[in-house]
C-alpha cells in the first residue's frame, strides 16, 4: 500500500526567532566591522556558538560580514569560501546593489556565484 503523502517533500520547518544571545553576537560583529576590526569579525563569526545556532538569515548576515572582512584583509580564497557557504545556505542570495560594485568582494562574489551555477 502506497500513501500519497509519502511522496511529498518534507515541510520546511518554521524558523524560530533568534535568541537574544544570537542578536547580541550579530550586533557585536556589525560594530566590529564598522570599526574596521576585521580580524575580530572573522574570529567572532568563526567561533560564536550563538551565531552558529541562529536562524539562517542571521547566519547569512554574519557570514557576509566575515566574507567582506576576509576580502578587505586580502584573503580572497577565504572570502570566496564564505560566499560559497552563504550560497549553500541560500542559493538565491545576492549582494545589495551598493555592495555588488565593490572592487574587492564584488568580483569574488560573482566568481562564487558562477561556481555554484550548474553548467548548461
């Protein structure tokens, strides 16, 4: 006996609201980025359990700031790896129009996006 419901893809779980700790961690990352403390941004995103457990939209924002920090610190490969990580979370992710033209991360993002696009 086959049940039709078994053929349906599983429902996407509803995203829980971010914890206060995750919101605080993201705010610290934003402030560090705005202050030009790119090493702290990189380390903070890489080591924060609160951000790792946060809803995907918060993770994406944190990883994007980490990617930007890698790019401006001349770690192009790590910058691209961060963008690839974002695109694995959200394949439709795009940089904001004011971010797309940046001379450091704009080309790196386009390269990551091309790497994620299946060949036709």
